C-alpha cells in the first residue's frame, strides 16, 4: 500500500503544495492583520543564517549597519515624484499617537530612501565623507492586496543598503558590485540557487531609480521570482533632499546614490526551488541543522549513543541536533525532519548498537543505508558538500531545460505557460512588453548578447528574459 | 593654557553632557517624528555587539528566536484589563492602509504579549509542547511625551522573551534564571556594569504581570536606571487567550508564563555609567573596536607599519581598526577616538619608526607612554582585561559610596538628591512609596535581608532601594 502523501503533490496544485509545506514544516503562520505573518522558529532559523551570511558579505564591502526610524513624516513622500507615485497605494499610515490625533500623520516605512536622505544631507559635508556606505536590517510595511506567505506580505523583514558616492561611475560600479559579489555569491554559494543577472526595463524599474539590476531565479513550477535588486538612484533623491558635498576642487556637488535590498521572500524562494513532494530540502551551508541524530527507542544505551554521535559530529564542525524525544512516535519524527529538509538523518536503535552501525538517510539525493558509526565523522562533511553542489546543479538544469528561444511576443506568451522564454529585445520593445502584460507575462530582465548585464537598455543584441512571475 | 572642553563637563550639566556626548561620538540623532531616533553606525555597532552576546546567552537557555507581526488588531488590547490600562496612553495606531480606512485599526506593537498568546494558544496542545521558549528581536513603539535619546524613545529596539510552562514553579524559576544567568551575567561581564537585582513593588510592576524582577544600576549622576526586567505573568494572559495544554493526567490546564526584555536603552546606560568628561569609555568585551592604530602622518613607511601592527593584533584575536585618514588632522582624529571611547590607541609617526616604538594611550585608566612595537601583541590583551575589570570596579564603587542607609521616607527623599537610599520596606510601605512619588523619587526594587531577591513583597526584613530614576 502506498503511503498517503503528507503534502498536496506539486504536480496537482503547486500553490497548495507551497502553502501545505510552509504550514507542516512550521515555517510560518498567517498574522491576524491581513497579509502579515508570524515567522516560526524553524523558519526564523533559516532567516538568521541568511542574515549572518549576507551581513558578513555586506560588511566586506566596507558598509556599516545603522538604524533609521520606522515612522516617516507623510510630507517626506511628496519630495520625489516617481517614488511617491510608486509607493502611495501601499502605505500604512499612523494618524493617532499617545491617545491624540497627530498634527502630521506618519507613514510606516515601506522603504527608507526618504529618511536616509534626510540624514545623508546632514552627515555628508565634504568629499572626505564619501563614499558613505550604510545598511540596515529592518521590517517594512507595504499594504498587500493578494498576500502570500514570504512571497508577498504586508510586513516583511529585509536589509536595505543605501550609499552615496562622489561620481556616477563609482555609484554604478558599487551597485554592480553588490549585485555580483554580495547577492550573486550569496545565492549561489549559500542558497544553492541558480539565477540570471540582468537589468530591469524602464517599466519594471524601482520607483525613483535610474537603473535597477535584478537576479531572477526559476521556481519549481517554471515561474520566475525576483530574488534581490540593486538600484542606481542617480541624483534623484540627492536633488530632492539637497544632499551635496564640497569637492576637492571646492565646488558643491550633488552625490550619486545606490540602494539595494534582499528580503524574507528568499525563504519562499528556497521552498519553491528546492522543495519536493516530501517537503523542504535545505542547502547544508544554510541549514541551522545539517544533521539530526534520532534515538529510535527510549533505551539508555541508545540515548547515550545518539548524544555521543552528536558530540563527535559537532566537534568536527557540523551543526547537529539530537532528537531524543522518544515520547513522540519515531515515524512521526522522521517524517517531520523530512518535511523540514534537514540534509542528513542518522537513526540509532538497539539493533544498530549491536552492529556498530547507524541508519543514514540523505534528504537531498534521497536514499537510506546502514553505515558504520565510526565512519560518520569522516563521511558526513563530504556528503554535505555533495548535497550543496547537487541542489545548485538541479536548479541550473531546471532553468536551462525550461528556457526556450522565441522570436515573437505570441510565442513568448505561449512559452511562459511552461517556463521562461528568451526573445531579442529588438523583437519585443515596450510595445511587445505591454502586450505580454495582458497575459500576466513580464520581462524579468534584459541580458546583453554575451549574457552579461547590459550597460544600456537599447544596446544591440539585448535579450529579454520573459516569464510569469511571483 | 588649558584646552577647551570638547563636551559640557558632567559637573556643570549632566543631561547636557549626555546629549553632547551622544552627538559628538556619533552615536545617534533625533528622528523627524517626535521621540524617534536614528542610530548611527558607531552607536549601532555597540548594539550589534550587545545583540550577539545577549543572543548567545538566550540561546543557551534553549530559547529559539521567532518573529511576530508589528501590527496588532486594536481589539486584542481589550483582552487583558491591566495590560490595556498600562499601555493605552502610549499606543500608535494605524487607521489607513493601502489608501483606505481600515475596518479595524491596527496598533503598532508596544510589546507582544497579546499577539504571542494568540499563537501560543494554537501551538500549545499537550504537555509535550512545553516549555515553549521564544524570543524575538524587534522594534516597538510607545508614544513618549518626554523623549531622551536611547533612554526614552518613541521607537526602540529590543529583545522580548515569551515563555509558557506547565507549572507556576517552572515559570518562576525560568524568569529568575533569565534575570541572573542571562541579564545579570551580560551586564557584569560584557557591559562591566554593577547592579542590584530585586523585585518591583506592586506599583512599579509591568502591566499584566504578577511579579516583575529588575536589575537597577547607578548612573554617573547618582540616579538609577532600570536596565532590564523579567516578568512572571502568572496565568493572566493564558486566561485572556485560553492558552491551555493537555496534561499527562489528561486534564486541560492553563499555562504559566514569563516575559522579559532588554533594549537599546542599555546604550544610554553605558554612556551614563562609563562616560567621562572626554567622552565614552567602551568596555573591551563590548567594543567593536578595541584598539585603533593611527598613522600620525602621510608617510609610506608609517602607513605600512600601522597596517602591519593592525594585522598582528588582529591575528592575536584583538578587534582592530587602522586609522590611516591622514587627510584629516591627527589631533582631530585622536580626540574623536577618545570621544568614541576606544580602549587602546596606538599612534605611529616617523620618529617612532626610527625608535621601534609606538605611543600607546589607554582610554580607561588614562595615561600615555611609548612602548616597543614588538611588545604590543604581548601587552594589549592583558590591558584589555584590566580595563574591563576596572570599569566594573568603578561602577561598583560608585554605587557603594553613594548609597546610604536611612530609616524614614523624609531621609530617603533627601538622600535621593545625591544617590541611592536603602530603607526597611516595613518603614516605607505603599503609603511611604506614594509620599516619595510626590518628590519624583521611586522604589527601584525590594531586596531581601541577605541581598537576594525576595520571594514575597512583604517578607520581613525586606529593604527598599530608593532613588530618582531615568
């Protein structure tokens, strides 16, 4: 008899599978205010590891963390026309504080360009103060009409970088550096996620930016997800807030700026990229628990052995959890760890003790076999490395096998039902882009002919990557 | 000629000195919405180190991090009578979202007991789910009428722990454990701050708690500051949210709860405890920069040497910053590092190079002398240990020398003009407490006769610690 599936199979109903997985792997719950979420400990553990890995990479660029207020005077939003137009429909507004109606309502930050520039204009005086490289880890609120856990939530957690530079070139290069060396490296080497790295079309650009760079990944159903973005802001915000510096030559000049962000949406992306019908599969470099050691039965010698194995693996630098909750049935615990996607599961029962073996189950390639207990410390680190590489390779293969070359907007729409399409930008253009939109298909990004990020939207040979997207 | 003071001297005007220091050491700025603040990179660096040290201690207790929404439906606040009465005057309320008036306004969390219990009541089913030990790092908003940077701000950052237990005793012991092993250990061994550990009177208790434990420290002006608190919530919130579990004996029982928090206020406490007329003094275990190595002049050999020294100290496990900004005058940079309170400053100029020496200035005990460059790696770690111990000892001495024993409320008020008073609780009582309040003097906490935390407010021999407070 086949066992009943724990989750709705992906092939039956992908969105339902996603919802099931998040619920059963205890990643998050819906919050009481529409569109908000509670991130449960196992889900938050993924975020903590993302933060640690991302923060280290951000600090390597010389960027420092700081914290700006949650509440922004409503009048600030009138200062940059494109920005306010982009964000006005999503704002949450505090009208009452301390039991009184406020003289000026305060907006709960949807992003911090406005308030950051208010302070940059005070802190930046001379060329010696540049570049000014600031990041903050914070929550933001954007009212969501069609919320979905992690992917689109009214409140989400993120890091937002904000920088000011003396020249256009420096700002442009910094935004590109963040995209490549911080975000790109993080996605590939920690999340084990493949992506394409390109520039947004004018239509898809961040409100207030002059150029938006994006990394786009293919999810398990062939749709695209915008993973992270990095914006060249030009001098738009500097002009609105008069953020100027005294140059070496003694002139007052406007600064050039960037901003860039990555969010808890990455947890949703992780699920939709590496998840399968049995649950999540967590890349070992991200996993807070790389190996779980389970006591099959409540037996003194077994309990001693699982803790001993846990200690030995920990001493070898592996992140281990010992599961000795023998008052919960073994089968239920095994399914739970499978749902949660812990890469390696080691099971010890009384018979294993006699044989000096353990049952070792690998979540990522699959499979289960007995191994000698004494070989675990030598075996496990290599398995984790293999798993990490395998997930990235599977993600790359999915994108390659489900991307097709097309030459007309109609073909692009058709292809987007199954995966991604690549189409010459010259064959699409803003008119073709508008046509795709009628079918809920969007240009995810533009790539140069050689696959690099184009310096210019209309450079000859640019290719548009086209897909349905989350 | 005496040099002009960089800060208003503490003896002239302590609040002004505090404000000056925060401004000139670049710790924080006032935000545009009244009572909010911008935490600048150097100030935020202190918070990041506090978070890392505190988080490690919290995790050692088996507590896991999670994240609950910022926005809480207003109706939740009607569920626990004392809690709503305590918080109603401080709430910030979102009435509009996504361009529309909301059907039910949402409160920006002032604390999360309400929303946490909403989920605890879903997650806790059986005794197997207990204890449930959750912490979150988050921002909260409480409308402040008399804001002061770090000490009382409309928005502040904190960690808030929330736990549920099967029995009263377990909850009580857990709150005490947090107070002693997490908070107490952190304050003493990282912040180098002395404190008394006691229980709050009924009047000073957290709204909704049955007992509040507190750590109180003496600031440089003799006033008290409540550093952290840990609450026994009894079954008040469990009753309001029907948070029950099925016991081993098969009965539905209400859980027993605790909550506990520590905030960015600790940065203000750090300033007012260890600061002097030249600026901040950062305890080495907290400092993000323990040693700064300054190039006195723009000279190739000097620059090479400061980086070499920086690398050698870093290799010895010291947190080092190399200051090679020779386009800023040396004197200004030296004053700036003094303001910022970096424990050890090493200065290298061309003449030092010839002699194989460096000028070494110690911020905490004071003093400046040449030392052989080759001895730095051997010398510096010991100095940092000495500095850490000295700050704690100075903090302890201040409290001891400025605390007096009194026997009447009148004497207590008088003593509170200069420092703290200790008075038998039997000689004060709630009537005496009300009398003190007329003079803005409060009971900071009650101690048992032997200095421990009293199990009962009215235990014989209880002593009240009385002071003016921030």
